[in-house]
């Protein structure tokens, strides 16, 4: 029972009530001033007697007498996919309630999610379109903005070509927004389209997809509850994915699981591990091979799994043999005893899962790191089962979806690649002739000793990664493998402070002819440079202000409802992309399949109709079963799904048998009601229930050895061995083509163009009818085949991962043994890592900069941080950029906790003024800086460069002022986790 | 009758600060006032633990004992509340509180104290339930709506428990048994004169 | 350098380098099991020394927020509620009882020989202004302060909660604002009268005779201020300064440091307030009820010649001789009683 204090009120009649009447006056400061006539202390002193708390009353008060609407959306911060429940009253988001029903977050949030309501009240949001005129920000209309931007883009296209306009998208797009933006790039005619996956998990996607088929988390956060052993390597989930820790820690308790954290820092995650292993940043491969040395040495590997489902493990065995405990200790600093213990536990206390994040991916050997992790999982038979797997925690709220939809220099939506077949597939889906796209692309002249290429060839060549765009503005045109330099950056929702070499990025921004920042907040891209004009800011609404689906890290799709209308003059991505396409002249072709409705300022496509188009084309990744109706039914029935299995009871009328969010692959048409795939490559359950196998996407055999599974197949499979991907020809051979409906057959024949050979070649991934998938699954088979995972990825620079020292290594003595790869042209620009590494060794930079610098996330902030640093509820919790430094290093330098220091880096005299956080979290000789800060640049406060009233509350130096050169050869991923620095008291 | 308590399971708390921002969100608590905070003990060292702390709504609350104007009162749920009408911002409750719960807005450049503000266990104050007047002074009254404090409801790892003291003690005890270790019910001995034995 | 020495040097160098490298892995490879070694609250509480808190790191700038559990604060609560309250109330009660007893036993100290009818100037207008500013603010400060100590027990039950809250709110405002004129007048009084309050040999005699209070007809000689008045002066100046300093610290907590400092200032503030109030009670008694003719000194500024002769013989003579020689300032400097 709840009882108010109602006693003692007006207990004594008139005296009490008379005095109580005065009570109101005590609040009235002005009448007090008048009455007292006192002047001591002046006005300032008067306000010292204020009462109560000064705050906005209108925003957060829920008036119980008025109707409250409940709307559900998904948190826009990390990839865990927490459902946000909003209480809306009169169009204002007045309250946030826990979402108990969501099996992912079960009501909970981290600091960011619990503060997310502020984002749609944010008075620091960009309020209207702006441009720079003679160095001053001025307000303009949407019409003017679109007109001027469009004209400038067309001018650049005429003079330099389509590839000179770089389209940088966002991992915060909805799936529909991401897909639309990728489609926009295709219609514009460039592959220079990218997003944050480049700098977060591009190496994961490349490494994992090259091993077993798809670039995604194999299991789910919830499934970690089943794990007996968990390794976090380069993941600080407690800060980066806090809600995931609910599942990890529950599992740890209930399973009495072993939790290892292998990290250069004793993180908040490490504090909850059963064992912490301190490593040197940049030595992941040495550690994994060191673990596998013990596994092979002691016969702890899963021999049956390897023989049935892995190709080329012997090559790994040969490499691993070099990593004796002594060598591992020499390179990584980890003792034999500890290595052995971790190895034995991981291999024998199964199921075991391996979790990694940017600590592993942001390296020059990022892809190789990931491949090594996969090899460890394969050797111990820990993939494709509940409680095991590669639990890759992705970063942004929809980085998985944005990756899936090809916001990527090397892919069309759903990993079709850029080959002609891919373009033809999407041409069919989009109902636009293939030749149209050829006409949109640049032909590249011969230059710099390279051959010319036609537009059609150029269409198939990956673009420039987002980590190198500024190099492509400044390098000599001869050195860039496209028609001309980058002249324009069109940036939708991407920070400018999340990529190393910010001093160079600043020069790159200054060199551009056009800079467009479309974002809810002006990012570093709006403030870092000194551009006097041709710079535009477009206010984009957050995903909370528009509807659409997003794909969480575990591949589950969740539909978000629009909570409130876009605030101020902001508008959603769909509308803005439409208006740009309209201005540029291809909106009719591009938007013809969509239902168009009147939006805030213009027509806009409905996200439902965009998703339906995705459903019609996303066969390769199983993005076909997740219709808007099914996704909305899942959101309405969240409470039906099991916490651990994520599956709804079979008898539920709306979502019966489904896995929550229909995690891809969700094969076939929506009508087929495939349940989704909770755990990838899992042969322990029938394919129709989400079972699977490794994907044979690299051929059927290699050097006489089969690449198909041997003696392993999903439960209930009618083919009881390995088999290739399903095509019309395969169906015919099996006699299953008779199972196709006439409509399905007609579609397949249409795709084949009536040519029998082409019809036979129609595969599960381009069959727009979904018939081939349906028939395969009916026979218990995986549409993509049943292959082996590859321990040798012969198409990568290091087919078997090889330890290579970071470009700026604190151990130059090891560079001779473990040098980085030779210089090479990659993604249209030169990767000169080898030359720079050699120079660093020769110049003895490791002596001048004796501290290894690594970087990472804070729980309060996310990404470039503008959104979160503008949110007072979050900003209050981290008010200063800092560097973590070990007490020994600090005392040797006269640095005190909380004092100002200069951090200097080895490139270009870079320096950053930050506060010192003296802590044992980092070892002696190691420093850590978070990467969400910007707004200070090398000691200069740039607050005045933001449009008035839009500057984030908290500004600070970016770590990427200090971080240095270094790029993964497979994806162009930057080196964000291992460089050198020196620190001195400021 | 329920006796409401908080319990922070430090073996679950990861210092994600959701409790802090949930509180800010729910009550629009202004900058500088931290009704709840997370403290990390042994930061960066083995055995590091984080504890989310706010007003513990003590049994025999020392704040209430020292308040010169008697602005504190304890509800039938054991929640310690105060009246801002009566509070004079003297600071005594801060001196007496073992948990640093009372907060004072700095009401001028001088930075002297305004009226005390603290965790209300999401149950408002002496104004009528769920009125705007109550909201402005004290924040939302979730308890009156049959809900528990939002900090605990939104805790990312379900480390922070709120509810009837016996029930949350049982939950915690069960966890300690399940996991086979425990680092204590932080603050309970000081606030409630008892601790939880598994 | 001989080749041998060179070789030795190289060996030493290599040894040093080897040591460097062998040392590194050892520190890095320390085995850490965070779960098993998690800190226990009970252990920390047991290990605490008096005045120590269970504390850690917080990300907000308020370092005090890092103090998780401060068990000693309960000690302050007990002190404040128990000893301090008893002391403050006790000392005032004792003072009042003492004065009452004195009054009943000794009675009013009469002006022997009656009023002469001639008066001499004792305090000029500025002195009186300063005195009364100090006195009036002190009284309000004392009463509003006292309200914080006993109001809850005494006034609250009478007027009810709302009225008491309002009263106390006004009381706090009065206390915080009037502290400033109090401090200003304290400073003025100090400057005005310090010269006359330097202790001298004559004061010993005055004290030895108990100021003549105990026996009728005994009037030890005194200058402008007798030793009793000097004691009051120094009590007011030193006590007032202590009150001012601690008061400012309490008013602006961010100047004061940590919670422990605030507690310390509060205790000092309370103790000095009690002592000073007792002294001032005595001062008020003598200046009004306790002594015939004394109030005129601060009331009108002029005192009767007889009164002056009786209580401040040396001063009276001095003034008279000064009056003979003209052109002396009329702003004679003299004390209150």
C-alpha cells in the first residue's frame, strides 16, 4: 500500500494556515527581494535561495487523464536490438517504459538506451538545412538545398565522372534506408558507396564469409546462455553491448561457465570473467595459434568434425606448429601455463563460443585474425551448434542490415557481389534494364601504368573504402585507379572522427568541391574543416522518427514504428534520397516499384513497399521471408518467444514456430512461413526448422580434395552427404523439378530467357519465384548446398593466417620475423603499409613513442558520439576526453590522475590534449583512449565551428588524431587498435 | 506489508549506467543532480566490482534523524521521502547519509545549496499522487501506478533489484547459490542492519 | 678498450636487454581470476579505519560521489542529534539559570549615590550603529540557528508542519542573508575597539576582585573597558570570526572540500554558537537588567557621570580632563557593557 504523508497538515488552525500561506512567498524570489530590501551579495546571492529544481515540466510529465499511445521501436545505438517502448501523448514522447516482452532485452537498457527519449527532444539537433556562405552557416530551405546539391553533383559528374562522388551511408539506416541508399548509388553509377561496417566488422564479414559462407554472427546473444566456455577477445561487451551481458552473465551463473577475456586492457568485461589474459594488442594470431598448438599437441581437437566439415585444417596445423609456447610468450607475453589452461578449457568444456569485436577486427591483419578465430572454432567443433559459434557482436544498431544490403564498395544488396550476374539479378528485381546501369558508370582511361576499363568492367570493380576517401581527394589523379579524384562527399549518418589520420581527413575535407552532411547532428564532417562554402547540412530524422526494420547482430529483424513525427525541419532518409534522386533525374526508374505517400515535405516511399522489394530479391541471404506483416506480428507477439531458443510455440496462430525476428536466412517467400535461422550451419535440426550446413561457395573441389561435406548432413535431409548449391539442373538430376509449381517454373524459365542452358543455371539465389529454395527445403536440404568450411582461403593474401606485426609496433625486433604484407594497389589506391613499417623501424619510432596506444568504446557514448555527446543525460557522465595510463608510466612522467596531458603520435607531429586517467586497467607501456570525442583538434577548441546551438555539450580530442596508417589488404579496414604514442604532462 | 528495498548484485553490475540515465529520463533530473550513481571499487584491479548506489531508504534513516525541520517521512512501503516545501537545504542529511544520496542543486554562481533532491524510489513526494505538481518537484510516481523504480526495471544485467526486501533477498540468495560465490548485498548492513546469507 | 673489456661490456649489455625482455612477459602473464577474487563488502567494512569510506571511481566530476559507503556519517548523525544538541541546549539553560541565580542572590547592581544628572558621551552614533547592527543580526542568527537545533522538538508540535516549514525557510533565508551584515559589523567593531581591548595589568586586578560584582561597594578601577568587557569583546571577535568562517563554508559547500570537512565545520559552528550565545546572554543581562545605568551607554550613548566614576573610573577621569582641554574629538572611543 502506498501512503502519502497527510498527517500534521494544518494541525493547528489559523496560525498554521496563515504561516502556510506565506510558504508560497518563499518561492517567489522577486517579492522576497522587494520585501527584504537587502542588497548584500547582489542578485547572485538572491538566486542562492532558489527552491526546487529548474527543469522542463512539459516534456516528461505523463498526464494520466489524457490517452497514452504506446509505440515500439528499436534502440538506435548498438546492435543488440533492444526494444524501446515509448509513451506518446499529443504527439510528444513523454515516457519510456521497459519492454518486458522482448526476448532480447527483457525490459532492460544500457545508459544510452535508457536515455534515448532525449534524442527526439534534443535541442542540439540540426534544426533546418544549412549551407556555408563565406565561411558562415546560413539557414536555407530544403528545396534550395536539394537544388544546389544536385546541380553541383551533376557538374562534378560531367567534369570528373560518377566515381568522383563518394556516397557514404550509415549503419543507422533502417534496412529499407540502407537498401535505398545502395540502390541510389547503383543508379548514380558508382561503387564508391560505403558505411561504418568498413571500420567495424568488414574484416569479420570477409573472414567469416570466406570460411563458412556468411558474414554474420552464427548464433545469438540469447544462445550464449547455453555456453560452457566463453572467450571474449577484443570485445568489451560490458561497455559496447551491455545488454548482451545479461545473457552472458546469466549463462555464466547457470552453466558455471568459464569466461575468458583476452584483451590488452582489464576491461569492465574482464572484471566479470573467470580468468583474464592480458595480451599485447596486435598479436591475436600468435595467441590463437598458440592455443591451437596446445590443442593439437594434446589431441583435444574434434577430429570427426574436422574430417566431415573442414577443408584444409592440415595447412593450419603446419602453421600452428611454428607457435611453440616459447615463441608465443616471446611475441604475445602470455605464459605457457595460461595458454594451456585456456586451450584445454575451450576445447574440452563444450559448447564453447568465441566472441570478438573491434579489438580483433581493426588491424592490418583484421581479416586474418578473424580467420584464425574461425579455425579455432572449427578445430574444436564449436560451430553450428547451440552454445557454440562465432558470436560476433556488431556495432551500430543496423550495421548488420546495412552490410547485408550492400552499403559496401564491393557488393550489391545481399552479398551478390558486383559481377554481371549480380547486376542482372538486381536489374530484374528493380525492373530496369541491365544496360541502364552500364550507361551510368564511368569508363576509366588507362593511366599510371594500368589498363583502361570500360564502364561495364568498372561496374564490377570495388570502390574506395571509407578509410581512404581523403587519400583519394589528395593523391595525384594518376595514382588513383578511377577516372578522377574524389570531389564530393555525400555523407548520410557517418562520423568523421572514427577513422584514423584525422589531420589528413581535415585536408581531404578542405580539398573537396562539395561536402554534404545529412545527419540528425552536425558531425565532425561539419566542423573539422575550414571550408568557406559548398558545404551543406541536411537535418535527417532519427530512426525513432520513422518506420522501418533493422537487423540486430544476431540477424533478427525487428520492425520499428514511428514514435513521433520528425522534429524541427528534419526529414527521414526515404524522403531525402527520393528528392535527391528526383533532382538527379532517376527517381521514376528507381522508385517505380514503391508505394509513394505524401511525407512531411515531399512524396516518399513507404518502408513496407521497400521491404517487399527486398523480399523479392534477397534470395542469397534469405531476406525473402521477412515480410512487413510477419515482422509486425513478431513485434506484437514478442512475449511468445522463448528466452533461450528464441522460438515461439508451434501452435501460435500468428508467429507459431518462428524464431524471433525471423533471423536470416529466412528462406522462400513469406507465404512459405520459414521460421528463420537462429543458429547458422546447424545440422542437428532439420533445415525446415532452421537447420543448415556450411556453404560451399568456392567450388566443389580443390586440388583433388572435395569441398563438400563428408558424412555430415542436416537432420532429415534426403541427401545424406555433401551436395552443391541447388540449381535447376540439380533439381532435374534429382527429379525434384516436378515439385515446382507451374508459376515457379514459368518464372525460372523467364530468368533463363528461354535458353535451356541458362534455365539450368538458374540457382536458388536468383530464382525470383523461390521455388528452388522451397523444393530443396521440402526435401530436407539447404538451398545453398552442404559444403566444408575452409581453413585455407586461397583467395586471400594469407590463405592461412600469418602473424604480422602492426605497422607501428612496440616490438621492432619482431618485424624482421613478422613483417606486414608488401605494398600493393588495393581498392583503387596504394596500400603502402610495408614501406611505412620499415621506415618506422629504421627511424626507431618505438623509442620515441614508447607507449602502445589502443582505443575503444565507452558505454555512455556511441560511434563518433555527436548524438550521445549532445544528450545531457549521457554527456554528464563523461565530460572529458581522457587517456588511460598505467600508474608506473604516469609517475615516471609526473602525470596525476585527472591532470591534463599531451598525447603525441608518430605521424605528422600529431598531438592531442586530454585528461589523464591513471589506472591499472592498462599495463605499463600501454595507453587507451576512447574514440567518441571530437570538437577539439590538436589542442584547438572548435566549438565555434558548429552551427550555433548544434554543438554537442561535450567536446574533446579524437583518438584518431593520433592513430596512424595501416590497412587490412582484404577490406581496407584501418588499424585502430595498435599504434604508438608518447604522453607528457601538459 | 511490503518493505521496499534496493539491492545491487555487484557480480552482475557492469557499470553501464543505465540506472543513472533511466532515472534522469524518468524524472527529468537536471544536470549536476545524480539521484543514482555507479561506483567502481578496485578499478582496473582483479576483483573489481561496480555498485549502483542511490538512497537506500534506510531503516531508521539517519537523514530523517538529523533533519532540523523534520521534512522526511517513511511511507508504509518503507520508502524514505521528503517534502521540498519544508526542506531548507541545510545539508545535514548529506552529512548524515552513509550513501551520499542527498543532492542539492547549485542555485547560483555562488553554488550554495538549494532544496535537497534525492531518489524517491519512483514514488513521488507529499503532493497528490501523479499530479504535475508532484512531478515537477519529485518526478514520476511509478509506485502509485503499480510499477517499480525504473533504474531497476531497466538495469541491463538485472543487477539492480528493487521490490519487497524479502523477495529480492531471495532472488539474490538463489543467484549466489547458483553461481557459487557472491560479493554481498552492498549497503544492506549499513542501511538495514542486516545482510543476506546464502 | 681491450677486446676482453669490450666483450664483458657487451655481455653486460645483453644481460640487461635479456632481463628487460624476460621481465616483460612475467608482468604481463600474471594470472588474474576476477570472479574468484571479487571484492567483498564485509571485508572492506572490516578493514576501514575511523574516518575512512568504502570508495571507488566514478566517471562524473564530483569526486565525492565516488564514496560509496560512509559508515562514519552515522557517527556524525549521532553526534549531531545527541551530544551537540545536548551541549547547545545545556549551555544556554545553564547560562540562563546562572544569571537567574545571580539576579536573585546579588540583585541589580545599583548606581551607588544615584544619578548625578550630568552625563558624558560614552559611544558616538557610529559605534552605536555598529554595535546594534552586530547585536540585532546576532540575535536573529542565534534564534534562527537555535531553531535548527530545537525547533523540531519545540516549535513544530505547536505550529504544525507547514507553518514550521515556512518559518524555517524564512529562518534560513534570514540566517544566510543576515550573516553578511553580521560579518561587516563584526569587522567594524573589531577595528573600532581593538585599541581599547588590549589586555593590561589593571585587568588582573579587576579580575582578582571579581569585577566588584560579588560585593556591594567594591568597584575596581577600569579604563574604557574593564576586563569583563574585554573578555566579551574577544569572545565576540574570535567566536564571531569562527562562526563567520565556518558559516561561509557551510553556505558554499564547494569551497569547503569534502563531506568530512562540512561535518567538521558544522560541529564547530554549533559548538561556538552555543558558547557565544551563553556569553552574549551574560552580556545582555549586565547591559540591561543586571546593572543600573548601563543601558544608557548603548541606548543614548551618554552615561551618567556617577556611573562612569563607579565603573570606569580611569576612563571617566580621562574624559573629564580631555573635556577641559578643548578641540578633542567628540567621537570618543569607548566600549559597551
